[in-house]
């Protein structure tokens, strides 16, 4: 079993805007197909460790990073964190690796980063620019529509005037209780899982910036037309894989997706909550790889 310390030891950092960005790369960036995994809030690339080996068997190169303000990456404070900047970080790493065509697997906050990347992809396509092509996107439990995002009580408080004070008072026990609340009723995280998630959050005094990171909820409202619109109009193949027991972005979000997105491709994982890749890694892997089998994505020896 890969431990969090193993995960960290296998990664590296690069500098973006003067900030250190932790990332993992397995495989050959010059080979296809390439996959980038984009994590959610408030965790990090470690979220993918239970499915990493299976993804690396299928894709020639698998990439994941800890976004700015998360995990083992820099956590500047104060800082105006934004989805545009997080998309910039991903584009910078892919350019650094020489990856010009990429599939995406994203979760939660990472779904919104993916919506921005899809919007940029469509803008580049319209002007004949193939500097970075998104070949497909698979989205897990995320706030794709601001009107269906049911923020937890803590998220609402962090976004309010007492957010900074609340962030300073955060502890491992309170963090663990709140995070466990979004998991399915029979797939709760272990004490070790919660400790590892807390380590990632607390690294570099990161708990103090939760109120700065939570600005993504307002960003989603401001950019709804851009980010929902691209889901409705993009030619990039999409699949949603969702844990319906998630109180934040579960079955109710999927209902809205089916209403608004043409020809919706959705897989529900029964009994699973907000973290399918942690709660049901085998089920998630099956649904994700079936999507790529249907698309005809070449195996790791393909070109």
C-alpha cells in the first residue's frame, strides 16, 4: 500500500509564479495517451493514490499536481486564489512536460478547473491553435452548477465574514468530522485516511488559508455562463461519474446535469458519497476505463 510519505517521495516540485508546485508524473510524457488527474477541495493529488496504478497501466503518462494552496505545494498568504490561476498552473506543467494532447479525470474543485480548461480549449480550437488539446474529460462529484452546489455549514462559514477566524481555529478533529460527513454512510474514511488528509491540509500552515481558497464558490456564480455553457456546447467527450450519497454534489447535481447537458453520459456508484476514488476505487476505475474503451482511446503502447 502506498503511504502518503511514499507519494511525496515519488514527486517533484517546479516553480510557477515563484511558488513551488508539487507534482507526480508516471510514464513517458512524450508518449500517448496522457492523463492529468485534478484533485478537489480541501485535499490534494494524494486523492488518486488508490487508482493510480490502474490508471498507469492504461495510460502512457499520468500526471497529477497539488494545486497552489493545497497539499505539498506552496500556500501563499494572503493570496487571491482563482480557478484561472489553477488552470494556468496545469497548463504550465503540461507545457513543461511537452504534453500537447491530454485526457482529464477531475474531482470537485478540480471539475471547475476542468470547465475553465475546456473553455480555453474551445477558444483555442476556434482560432486554430492546437498548443493544448483536451481529448476527453471525466468529472467526479463537483459543483458543476452553482444552483445545485449544497455547501456544507463549514464552507458557508468560511465564505463569510468570520471565515478567517474559523480557519485559524481549525483542528484535526474538527476537520475530520466535517470531511467524514460528505462520505457515504457505509464508506467512511478510516482514522488513518483522515489523518493523512489533515496532514495535507495543515502542511505549510495551510489550514489558515481555507477562507481564501473557498472563494471558488463565488467564482462559480460569477462565471456560470462560461463554465456551464462549455459543458453544453463542447465537442469534447464528457462523462460524469458520481457518488449519489454525496450531500454536496450527489444525485441532485446529476439530475441537473441531465436537464442541461445534451446527451448526458452519467454513471452512478450506489452507496458512494463525495469521494468515489477513495470510497470505491474499483468501481470508479471500471467506469472510467469503460468510458475510454468506448471512446477508443489507445492503450499505453498506442501512438
